[in-house]
C-alpha cells in the first residue's frame, strides 16, 4: 500500500512542508530510513538524524526549527509521537483487513454473528454464542457455549474461551490466551486426597482490554473473575479465580495474582511479581519487578519494591546498605576482637 504525503497529512490534520506527492509504503526508524519510508522525530536527541535520513517523509512537531538542509518532506503536527502512533494503528488495521467466514470454520446454528465478521480456518463457535460487528477471529480459536464477544474485538490464533466468557468491545486477545479455565479449587480430605470444587462462575472482560500471548485467566468459583475497562495484560500473566483488576491497570509479563485478590484502578505491576490471595490493593499502587505482595495496600498511589515489599524509598536505602554488608561484617569482626582484647587486659 502506498500513500503520499498529502494523504498522510490529511489523516493527521497536519501540514506538508516539501513535496506533497512523494509516496511512502513502509515505516522505519529515522536513523535507518531509506526511500519510500516514513519516520517521525519526537525525541530531540535524534534530531541530527533528520539531516541524514533517507526516509522520504518525516513527521515532526509544528514548532520544530529546521537548521540545515534536509531531503525529506516534513509533515508538521501538534504531537509527532501521538500522530505516528495513530498512523501505525491505521496501517496495522489496513494490513490485517480480514473478512468472511472460512468454509473450514464451524459455527453452531444457535450462535449469532454480527456484520463484517472474519472467522478463520478451524474456528469453533459453540451454542448460543453472540459475536458482535467487526470482530476478527483467527484460525484455531475456540469459543465456548454461551460466550459473548463485543464489537471490534480481535481474537488471534489459538485463543480459547471457555463457556460463558464475556469479552467487551475493541479488545485484543493474543495467541494462546486461555480465558475461563477452572480456578484452582481443591478441598483437602482426611485421607490426603484433594476433592475438586466445581468452578461454576465465569470471566468478564470489559471494553478496550488487551491480553498478551499465553496469558491465562481462570473462571470464578461463583460470580465472575473480572478484568475492568482499559486493562493491559502482558504475555504469560496469570489471574486466578475471582480476581478483579481495576480500570486502566497494567500488569507486565509473568505476574501472578492469587485467588480473590482485588487490584484497584491504575495499578502498575512489574514483571514476575506475585500476589497472595484475598488482598485488596489500593488505586494507583505501583510495584517494581519481582515484588512479593503479601498484604493488602490501603493507601493510594504508593510505590513498592522487593520481596516482601517495602515502600520504594525504604527499599532503595536498605538495598544501598546491603551492598556494604560484607564490609560492615568485617568491621564488626575487628571491633569484636578489639573488645575482647580490651576485656582481657583489664
């Protein structure tokens, strides 16, 4: 697909400075640009590359001052970074345009499907499923009985939705995500074996949620495991049964959240962090990588680090002291010997 500078400027509400008819057909970093490439400049430290780049078109801020000759056509916008992100989103949509139902897909007669839906090869759609408009379901996706998928949602290859899963509008579920498997519920018996507790709830995912590859979200014992609007889950995240993640929270890769823990709104969780069960985490809480969260957080907008967690500043102070622990031990050893020497001389 080719676009000229004028078309791009119209899409971004920008102005062209240079050849309005120059065409681009791909994107590139400004330092790696060649003919036919589109780049952007937002970070001032990359400014020298503007005068060297081979890219045909570069998006810049309106107030950027050109101080040397350049070969590229400029498109001036209010925010170059945001404009480029919008353009990438548009380009991504066009490059992945899919429509129609494959003859190798199976859809139950009781399922309902909206308009402009794509169902790829070997997709399975169970009984009483409802699929909204403009939904894209890539090959080998399983959609269990009674599930609901909102408008504009994309399910990438190999996604598995167990029965009665609810997915909102404009969600993205990446390859291999498993939503609605049984929660880890087992009752220990007197003879030592475990009796399985039926998990009869479901998973509810609100609008504008993105779920990474091979992430797993367990169905609830009763009620719903709930992922609220705007949440972003990285690859290999695990949410146990009856977990709740508040609006616009972001969890990095390999985070594990134990059963019935509730994360508030706008929480940020670094990779490989773990939560024990039945906690309540205040809105705006932030956790660094590999945190171990063993108690509830009541105060909002606090930062933590370590296992078990400490307030960030306290952790940094403690860690700085820990680096000198060996030196401190040697000094203590010397002092103890000196004390013993003084005692023996009395």
